[in-house]
C-alpha cells in the first residue's frame, strides 16, 4: 500500500519495519510474505526482504 502521508519518505521506513517484523515473526506464513516482497520492483523493499530471508536461511 502507498499512503499519502508517507510521500516524503524515500527510505520506506514503515515498510522496512514491517519487513523486519515479518522476519521476527518467523513463521511459514511470514516467510511466504517475505518471498513475495523479495520480488518487489522497489529496491529498498526487495533488499530488506531478501536480507530477512537470508538471515533465516530461507531460499
């Protein structure tokens, strides 16, 4: 989702925090969501999702 009030945030801080939370949750379902996010066209989102998957040795 894209929120108007976050238009100024080029670092996607909220999305990154959510991605790290999915990594901390560490369930089958959260890893599936991270796999979807790792295919994002957004470089910041993609890199953070990939980092979380690698951290948990998920391919």
